[in-house]
C-alpha cells in the first residue's frame, strides 16, 4: 500500500469511527448479524462517497480550461524551482 492509499484508508476508517449512527448500533441489544449488516452498509457508502470525491476532482481537473491552468501553474512552479533556482522546491 502506497502512502496516499494509507492516508485515504485512514480517512475512511476515521469516518466510520466517528459515525454516531453506526456507533449506536454497536450495543448488546442488537444481534451481531444486524451490526455487521449496518457496518457493511456504512462502509460501502463511505467507499462510494470516496470514489465520487476522487472522480469529481478528476473530472474538474480534466476539464480543458482547468487542466491547462493546472499544467501551466505546476510546470511554471517546477521550472522556476529546478531551472531558475527560485523558490524552495530545489
């Protein structure tokens, strides 16, 4: 697992652990099967939301105008740092 995956994985885990509705299901009055079903539903939704977020960002950054701007800004930043010796990205 690469670092970015670990960060994403940790964000999803924290989301589950802070979901008050999910945490409320974890009590002795509910069967293990009911708790597992709810857990799986919440995790599946968190994964779908994660994909939607990443896909939304990808879609925004791949639009022609945004993509051209992104490429220009990042190229100029790296060029200035690596070729011209400007900034702190040497």
